[in-house]
C-alpha cells in the first residue's frame, strides 16, 4: 500500500503533506502537476485543491483521502486503529462503506 499525491510546485499545503508523510515514515509517491495541467487534474480527480491524495490499495484501486487536512486526519485514524483491538473484519467493513460513499475510486 502506498500514498499517491498529486502536488503543485511551491504549494505550501503540498509541501506540508510531503513533510508529514516523511516524518511518519509512510511510503509515498509524489506526482508533480505542471501549472498548465492544474485544471485537468482538478477535473480528472474531482477535487478543487492540491495536494490531491489517494491510497493505492491494490493494483487498480485507490482510496481518495482528499487534501492536506484530510491526510493528517487519516494518519491519526490509522494510528488509533493500530493502537486498538479493532479486527480486520471491521476495517474491511469500513472499507466497503467508504466504497459505497464514493471515496474509493478505480483508475
């Protein structure tokens, strides 16, 4: 599993997300979007801001995290799950609910 970020050069929110991922030692891949392609990625990923962050769950499935604030919230949730006694079945159930809500997308 890996975090995939679409980032803009010089974007403070993008830089913060990259910093947070490095500090938490989370495997990630940053794809730099050229300013001329900014609107195209907004339309493709159905997001209006950058960074645009996804978790690559398997070969063709991505879970939309959102932006910088959403990333930090997601990292905190994952840490809570890791420190709890939540079963993997419960996590899978949550994944299925998120899929129904449209937060999981295939590319």
